[in-house]
C-alpha cells in the first residue's frame, strides 16, 4: 500500500479565492496526494465551481455552516477512511501555495514529529510574515511566531516550534489517532492551539518547514476586529488554559491576562486602521469579551473533565512544560505591540 497525503480544504462562500488556491495545490511537486474539498454549507457558487473545473478534487458537501472545528473534522474523518492516507494537511481556502509546499511539509514529519507548520506570508504583502508556527502565552493564549515582521529569513533555521496554525498545517495520522481531532466545542479559533497542547502533552513534537511557503489573505472569512472573532478567541483562550495548563502557572497566567486586557486586544483582533469599516466599535468588542468570559466560565466543568483525562495520560512533567514557556513563549510587549 503506497502511502499518501490528503489535503483537506474547508470552504464557506469562498468562490473568489478557490481557483488560485486549488490550482496551486494541484500543481505540487510531491507525487502522492489527494485533495478533499469540504464545503461548509456555502450559498455562493463554490460547489459548482469545483465540480465543473476541478474533477480531480473530491467534494464533501455539508448541509450547513458548522464552522472550522466541526467542518475540518468532517473532512479528516472522510479522508482517513482511506488507510493509505498517512498525512492530513489542513489548508485555508484563501491561500496560494508554492509548488514545493507539500513536499517540504512531509519531509519534516518523521520520528516523534507529529505536526508541521508552514511559512505563511500575507498575500498582499508577500515579504511580510503571517505565521511561522504558534507561540504560547501564560494566560492560555497564543499568537503567530513572526507575526507582521518583514521576512528576512530570521526564522528559516529555527525549525522547532510549539505547533502549527491549522490554516496550513500537516498532522500525522497516527498522532491524530492517538489524541483525537480538533475540539468541536471551540467552534472556531484556538482549536489548533488546543490540539498542539494535547499533542505536546502526549509526547509529540512539532517542526517548522521554512520551504513550505503559503500566501494567505488574512481573515477573509471574519473581519479582523469582529465581535464574533473577539468572542471565540477570548472564550477559547480560557478553555485552553483550564484544559491544558498545570495549576502552578495560574499564579502567572491570571494577572498576565488582566494586564493584557488593560493593554488592549491582541494585534490580529484590531482593525487595519481607525477608518476600517469591517470592525465594530470598541463597545461591541467589549460586550463580546464579557459574553465570552461568562460562557467560558459556564463551560468550566466540561473543561475540567477534559483536563483530567489529558493530565492522566500526559507524558510531560511540570518542569518540561515550564521549559516550553521559556522556549516557545511570548512576552506582554510582543503580544501588545506586534
């Protein structure tokens, strides 16, 4: 049985992006891969576009928009019905990938490495980094390594990262078999950070493939300053903290979260400028933040149950996790000023 990779692309009303995305994916140098296009209940012509123009792409149509975690999981479950599928590669629909992208990801996925991060650049600013993997914060949050920095190759030799952003990531099938898929209660945002934590706790490692280049139209699905995005990010940050962090770090994480709240929203939650019409005003984001925290606290009992299961199986000591904060962590200044 010849092993192959399966690229899972989740789409919702993304017809304007799809031709460039699918053409670039199908033009890979890696010889053994299949493409599964998961349509998340689109109301535009996305499905028709794929059916008429990309017959080599397999289409999975969902009856409604179930958002990122459930939609991507549906694609992964479909993909792994094929026993030859050994690598699951998740990709946003608003991307364009380089020809060597998939080959570079697979090259890094061996031994204890269960997940691999791509090098994401902004499509409208192709010399500026979107992400080279995830870094972690003491309060359960995370951010993209290299965010908004001019790409001068400063991360190209740093291949060890905490985890990948799921917008362009490789996950080994055997890792997912052992730890599970994205937490569907997260709905959208931070589900990739939570998955990276679960993988790390279970003993898996992550790498950054500097040659796996992806150009990304950032936040094409949700505006950068939207109340919905603010809500999901804040609620899921708290759940990630409860589910995955040793309690000894609560003494640092709680005041860190308070300080970040006073300083303002994280950089990717801010509108592009004071005249950005996509983002609601600060009052709406503040209401979303309050609602997110109330809902997060209401779900703490479930989060604690998940925590118990994870810690019972964890292969990482508290000291090891402490080393992760030193190696993969961010500072308050980085989080606020990036």
